C-alpha cells in the first residue's frame, strides 16, 4: 500500500474510533486495527493474539482498487474464557440523534455490539431502523474521513508496517 493509501486508512481508523467512542478514551484492552481484509488464517491468528493478550479487537479491512483504497470489512475478534468469537462483515449503525455508533453483525446474528472504552460489549438487540442507521453511519464516516477528526487524548495511533 502507498503512503496515500496509509493516509486514507488512518483517516478511517480515526473516524471509526470517534464514531464508536464519542468523547470517551480508548483503554489498552481494546485495539482498533486496519489492513487488508482478513482471510480465515488471519482471523485465527488474531484470535490467538486476542486470547493471549486479553485484548478485544476491531479490524477494519481495506481493498486496493486501482489508485485508491476503500474499506470493505469491519470485523470483531473477542476472547472470553476459552472461546474466541469472531464476527465478519459487520456494519456501523448510527442513531438519528447522531450519538455514538454501534456495530451491527450480519443479519442472521443476534444483537449488536457497542465499543466501551475497555471492551467490546454484545447487546442483545438490534436497532429497528437498520437500513436508515447504516446509511446515516456511512454518511457520517465519509464526512469524518474527508474533513478529519481529532482524537488526541482519546486514541493512541500507531502505524506498523508488516512484512509481506
């Protein structure tokens, strides 16, 4: 990925962090990661890391398309006890009030997820206006990525180049 692509990915990480956290500060027990979309092997590896470190993970997957890069996936990896849960192809949902976004899993999965400062929490229900909330979230995300948002003091951003 090019430096321009890294800037786009970073802008998405910052925007998604802002949408999910509001004014809260992310604790070290949650990591928001970004990179290429996860295949099964990568999900297993992240699951092992989540279990070993006791860190909940939110992964933003990106795909290069010509001269650009776009976010194609939102995945959750959470270890609880001896089980590691993974949800792929999630979507952001934003309420009409525009307050904090939540994470919607695929339609066949029960509930939704909320990012608390120190963990990803499963909520037993899904919002009623799913399509409208997803559209609101996509619009907000696009605006935040375009104009930028400051998460200084809320999220620590680290960029690591991984070997191919």
